[in-house]
C-alpha cells in the first residue's frame, strides 16, 4: 500500500505532529515542577501524574478537531479501546513517565494513526532531547526533515542492543535474564533507558542495532514499529511473526541481525522461531 493509496495519510501525520507538539510543550512546562508533582499508583511500579492525563487530553482534543471520526486509544483515558478496528489514534502522552517524574531526561510523546490495524502514520516527539521522528507508510522515516536509516552493523560483537526490563511482570524475569545472559558475552553492550517509543526510534535512527522487550502495550510500540520498518528495519514478535498493534513481545532490529537475534533470544526456550547462524 503506497502513500498515494490513501490521500489523507499525510494529513493524519501532520495532525499527529501538531498534537504531539502541543503535548510536548505542556510537558516541558510541567517539567520545571516535576519534584512537586503528585504521583498516582496505577499498579505496583506503574505511576501516572496529572501531566500524563493533561497531555493526553490535549492530544485527544486536537486530533478530534482535525480528524473527524477518529477514535483515541490512549494509555490514560481509553486504554481498553481496541487499537485494530477503524480509524484510531494510538497514544502514549508521556512515554517514560517514571523518567519524567525523576527528572531523568528520556521521555517523549508517541502517536500512531492506524486504519483497521495497519499503521498509517507514526510520530515520536523526543521531548527531553528535542527532535520529532515521523513516518508515513510507504514514504520512509524522518527526524525532522532528515531521512532515517537503520544501522548497517553485521557483526553481533559490534551490536548495541536496547531492552526493557519486565519490572511490571516479575514472572517473566527468569526468561528475560536467560536471554540477557546469552546476549551479554557476544555483543558490545545492552542499554535500558525506560521509554520503548524512544528505544524503537533509536533503532530507526541507527543508534541501536536491535531492541527487545517481553511485553509492550499498543501505545508503547505502535509509532515506533512504523518508524523502524520505514527506516529499513524489521519488527516481529519473539517467534518471527508480524508484530500486531494489539501489543505483546517485540523484537526490532536493523534487519541484517534479525534472524541471529531471534535465535539467541529463543535458544533452548522451546519456541518455534527458526535458528540462524551468526551473520558474517
């Protein structure tokens, strides 16, 4: 499906960029008082503040005004809505909330416009560091006006891999640690920065050669998945299947390392992912 197949795709992208910018300016203003913000505990280790809610309200109102009939699937206000039916905006108004609440400068706004489960436009606004990453299906991925491409790393020993620790579901900790132990001796490093949207963006811009996490929600991954694919990378689940917008495990890479990456993550775990030799 090329960009010309749906004439509104670029309009949706521009509306999402504007909505993300409005939310980012609100978050930046509120960051000055992050030490005095009240935290609400959604669940153990998972927090929300009035900044998350206020940012999502601003995104919702702007998108509703600019894209008639769109539904919002947002982390804070409409988390139970289906992300794979009709025209929807899948929104994380503040990805990296815990980072934000501690003043750790790695958080952003993520918006994906999807039609019947297919991403049409994705935006990740890097609030703390600056820059807007955006993609439209079939038209490539960009940082502001600069075209993005994934890395060309072919050797695992030179690979830098991003990850997310399963702190919300400790039942996955043993699997995660086994995967980590297999990777650590043979790659150049592992990074855990606390924002999946920005981690996937870093794969798209070639900073990371790969990224994996054992579970992500739709708003964590939707925009980033499109960015990686449009930058020439590959995104699947742990078994190498197409990663759906409904969420789940995610493996992203520059494409060159993907089969090797899957094989390492699944080695000895009894999954159906095909094994692959080290790339050369």
